[in-house]
């Protein structure tokens, strides 16, 4: 037996909407329930059983398609007339043979009231089934949660990884070009500060709150007299004060002022602003500014009444980021574990990396050395010879270590025990002296790549902070008898570690606690976030 369906209604037969089959003329039904898709069944002139939509006008010669799979989610087959029972039985037999007994719809004989009672019973049954399924799902979730709490243990490797992440140093996110001028901080007496945010210098920060750890402000003149520098971190869109800092003039002097949050931020706010003003008597501090360049949207807004800047400018600052939730001060996770606090890390300028040059001649017909863009440097090793290159670095104040990673970026490489080394030297030394370590400021050990595609870290730590320029020598070597094919060794991720107390020439400024925070007239409409943190001593 073959059942046919009109091509126009064929896709709707397998939709999830519940369906009803009507054996008879659709005109005999006065009202069709819109919660169901109504299908009509009839015999055409060739004595074929055909399914069509009961809501569509019949077509004289519709295009028919044979059905191999019964329609989905059919609740009932309604036979209002006695003469149509033969078609119904034939259709039920075909349904059971093609789809299985579980898919056969209920056969309803009688009037509309009988059909409505059948549909109501089916609806109540479906409701009970869903309630039971939901109860079983809740029981499974409870059992899964209990299993995680009592039977599942975090692997030791993951615990160690989390501990190392908590000890991760702060990293430099953004820094300005060389300052070109400075701007005076607006200063008011305790009682004459105007209301409104126009009383402060407002600087939008080019960073979101998530992972933000703090910033360094460049002070060109610390101010004189009795007064305090006020800094407020504001979420512009939310009307929220995240942190407030206060610094007396006598603790300020020329240089970088490190301003830190107690913990690296975990929130996802985007519109951060720094509001700066001063309170007291005397000369206010002055802050360095630089042109915004291609970022005019981050131009600072001077306080009302202040002279406008001749060109779009922003405060000279360095923005620091870290792992969200990690304590930023030396009283944090490292001290709790009896370890010294980690030093901040800054990326080495890609312009310096691009100036890498070969210090030992290599003769090859294929690429074996060069700058690959960004901070990536290719340096292939060769048999019976250590390949060498050097990167000239400008002066990095208070440098204590240099690091990078090395790996093979060719998946076809099968050579093991490839060697790499990093040596920090004063300018003017030969690669032979650097390889021997004669007069070296810092030397890493030879690192062997047991798995060529897995990156290894090279780190050279200086015995004391360095102030001047230096040369960064890179070395690679091939193991004895090692194959040279596909050995593309690439250095990347160059970073400099600087001494923590040398970030600025002043002690780190931490947020005031709620009790220490004085009322602020210009932010009277802004809600405050509590920072119950102790200030860091000198």
C-alpha cells in the first residue's frame, strides 16, 4: 500500500507542531482548532489515498509525492462519518508497518465532542509525562552535583596551575609615547569645591574593567603646600565609583606614581574614567600629557575654567593588567605562601625585535633566519655549528630579567633534543664571547626541546638591576646526528621583568577604605563600591 501527499504540504508533515488527521471533507468541520495542524485524507480519481492540508483550498491536479515515513506528532485520526472506516483501517495498518505500533495515532469515531474529549485526555497525559521527565532530570542533576562534591577531585596538576596563576606578575597593557607637555590639577579648598563632575580632570581609560589592576601616572611637579591629590575610578555608564585614592603632596615627587587596586578586577564594565582633582592650599601638582594620536576618543576633558589644550591630549600613564581576582599588593598571595612578590612584566618593543640581525654567517638556499613579524624571530640550527643572532635593546630602567619562548613551528619536524639559549650582554661583545658567557649580564641554561612543537621558556636573570642598553643574544643548535629537515626554530614572546619598587619613584597607592573616604561633592550622585583595604606603607 502506498500513501501519497500533496507536494505543497509535504514539509509540514514532519514539523513538531501537533497534527490531526480528518477523514472526510474539511467543509463539514465548522471550526478548526488553531493549536493543531489539520490534515485531510481523501481518495483521488485514481483510487489513491492522499494527504493534504485541511486549511488550503483543493487544487484540481496537485503534484503528489509518495510517503515512506508516516507524519510526525499526529495525535488523532478523526472519522466523523461511518462510510470512511475502510480508509481509516487501511491507513492504520500502513502506519504500523512503516513507523511502528508506538507511532500509530488514536482512531476517533464520532462527533466533535468525542474528539475534544480525546484531545483533552492526551493533553493531560502529555503534561504528566513532562512533569515526570522534569522530576527525573532534577534527580539526575542532584546526583551529579553530589558526585562532583564527594567523588570528583581536582587533579593535583590543575591545583598547581591555579597556584601558579595566582602568583603571576602584573603585565603592562598600554603605555603612552614621550610626554610633550603637562597640565595642572584643579585645586579647591575644603569648602569651595564646585558641584558636578566638571570640577575634575576626566580621563577615559582605554581598557575595560575585567583584568584591570591599576596604572602609573607621570607627575612632572608634585605640588607644594598642604593638600591632597584625589583620584576616583568611575564606571561612567553605571554611575559607580570603584575606588578612591588620596595622596598627600609631601609624599609626591617627580616621576611615576603607581596607583593600584587591591585586587585585579573581575567585573566586565567597559566605560572606565579616572577623575583627578586636588584639595588644600598651595600649588597643585602637574601631570604629564601626550598627544592622543589615532585615539582622539580618549582625549582628556579639563576641569571647567581651565585652558583648552591646543591638540587632543591624554594623560601619560601606563596601564597594568593581571589575572582577575588576584591580589596586586605585596601583602597578597605570594607573601601568604612565604614567597617574594612577583615583579611586573612588560613586553619588549616589537620595533627592537624587528631589528634582529645575524651574527654568524649562514649559507643556505632556503629561509633560515629573519624577523617573521610581531615579536617572532626565525633562527634555524645547522650541523656542527651554533646559529647566533642578536637583538639590540634600548635602556629599560631597573631591568632584572629577560625571557622568551622557543618552539618549532613546522609540524613535520621529528628532530628531538634541539637546543636554544638566551644571553644578555652589554653592547659591543662578539657572539663567541656571548656563547661562552664571558662578561655576560645574564645567561639562561641550554633548553632542549624534547617535543619540538611544545614551546619552552628561556629566562635570563640579572644579578642586579640594569639601567642601560644591552644586547640580547639568541642561540640554537642541532643535536649530534640530528636531522635538519623542517627544523624551523622560532623565538617569540619577548618580555622584560622590572623591579617592583622601581615601577615608580613613589610608594604604591592603594584605595581608601569606606571609612577613610571623604565625601566628594562632584560625585554625590554616584554609588560607591566598598574597598576595605589597608594602604601600603612606604
